[in-house]
C-alpha cells in the first residue's frame, strides 16, 4: 500500500498518529430522545441504501399503514422500504438527491392515527437462513451512515469464515450523539441483538466498541454484559481512544482485533462483521415485534439550531419539519448537513426527507460554514501523517487534477474512505477529498 513508514516520517521529526484530533462538541449527550409528532406529510425515498433502488409497490390514492411494504427490488444488494405512517399516498414523485442523482419518492398524507399494518407479526427465526430473510424483510441497512443492506453484510460468501462480531458504538464524528443515546436508552436491545447474531452466525467473540469520551455508555454496557452469565465471555466491551475516524470500519477492526483489511477486500475476508449499535438494536426489536425499520433517531444540532436535541422521527419527515420541532432556526443557516461535519452530505435545502441511514441533521450559521480558499501545498506531510489508510493525499490530488489514471491506481485512490482527515489538518486548506472523489470517478468512467 502506498504511504510513508514511521521510519521515514521519524527522520522528518514526525511520529505517525493516524486520524485527526477533531473537537467533540457532543452537546446533546445528556438529551434524552424525544418522539416528534407525526408530520402532515412524509416523502419516502426509494433509494435509501447502497445498491439498487426500490420500485414503488403502491400508487396514488392507496391507503397505507405503518410498517406496510411500499417499495422493493428483486436485486440482491437492496433493501425493502416500508411506510413510516398511516395515511394516503398522494403521489409518486421524483427527488433530486444530494449526489445529483434522481430517485422516486412516495409522498404520503398522514392521518395522524399511526395505525400499524394488520399483517405485522414477529418472524420465526430458527437458523441462519431464517435470520438473513428476517433481516431483509425488516428493511434494515447500516444506520451509522453507510446504508449498506444488512442482510448482505450478514451473509458473506461461503469462503469467508466469520469468527468476530464488532458492534460499532465509537461515534467519532463531532456533534452526533444518536448512537450513545441508543446505548444509554436501549442497552438490552443491543445485547439481545448481539447474542442472536453471534449464535446464528457461529461467532466466537463479539466486541462492543465505544470511545473513551462516553463513560456512561461504557459503564452501562460493561454492567449488563457482566450480569449475563448464560452467554459466558462472548461479549467484551472494548474502550477505544477518542480520535477521529475511530468508528471507520477498517480502523475499528484494526483497533479491536489487530487484523488489517487488504485493499479491495471486505471485513468478512478477515473473519469480521461490523454492525452499528443502532442497527443491531433495531434488529433485536424487529425480531420481537415484527415492526420493520420505519423511524430514525437523529441528533439535531449546529449553531443555527434553536434547541439542539435527539429526536426520533418517522422516516420521510422533511428536514424543515424536524428543525421546526427543535424550535426552528435561531439564525439563517448557511449550510445544512445530513450527518456529521467530517463525512456528512450538504443539502441544497431543508425540503429533503430523512433517510434510513441519517443519524444527524446539522445546521450552521455563516461564520461556521465559511469556506477558505486553498493555498499552495507546502509539502508539510501532515495529510500523510493523518491518513488512517496510509495513503498520500497530495499525490492523489495531483493525479486527479491532471487526469492521470495510472497514478491514481498506483497510489490506491479507491482505498480512500473519504474521512476528511487530510483536508482537516491541511494548513493550506487544499480540497483534497473533493479531488480524490473526482479521481475515483475518473477510474470508474474508464472501467478501472
């Protein structure tokens, strides 16, 4: 893998310490989750996961119930989508996503009753195959932000021998506290999901990984895990240093097990499955109730938000309605994000709906959203030092800017996880992540 060794960096007086010391700003850690009232309408997007989009299975005029299937796909890498409300479908619309792609969306006028689908019942799960089917039927995707369909993650190729499960509670992005609230409020759901997945996948060891700046969450999980003698020592709470991007999949695997996921490989290739804490808890609740994924806890914060808090909302709720529930804007927002400030996605407006994989809505004023003009690279090496994947961001930037696909491959552009550490530590404010994304697109367009 391209990169500088500690020996080389040591000669420059630099000790390699991957990641970035981003400020935590966990203002809402102690804010108990509150349920937002059902909005007048929801707009449920058919592309809420990595993979093939769903196709609506309802039409304008149809009556729908909470938990009813409204979108599905026959593609393997996809996840069904369910109504988060009861009411009437008013139209099938087209939504322009932040990525620039278009997706269908089912717009529902709510009736305020939140009547559950009468067909909902807990699934029968006796073996691995039953579990995989149940996970797909639940519509579960990675709730930490990635949105990868969970049934695919839990069903790796037969060549992969899974022996370790990692539950990701690191939550290393600034501001976001939705996962720590999941741990504090639903710890037994997390443990129940861990036991179910471990038993049916034949996992020998499960780690619940939490950064050390979340002492209450650590205490709660250590306490309940130690009280359950029936499952022996299968579950261990792993306390991690608070350093971004500790919650990145490949980083957390290395921190918990010492295993490295090679370029182009998946966690399953080194015997590991990683699940977000909210994902595993949601799975546990689905197995008990049969209610699929229809709501989402969000951290709502930022300098433009009047009342930062953790809120549970129906999926498809418009961002503007969530903000209104949090007291509205205290000043004009200059930037609104899905997710955190390091890897989040900027929105063109607050008319966008909440998606399954969203874990935060952040709104910042003009002072905090200010962009700085990039200066000349001074070859300081800070980006190399910060990269958790041992890449050379300046080399990738130049290869992208000058359209050099061979160099993009040579310096492993596709290994970059776009965590933003390089750009964060750059004293010249180089737009490294944007250039790397363009570099990936160059290779995709060439089929490389």
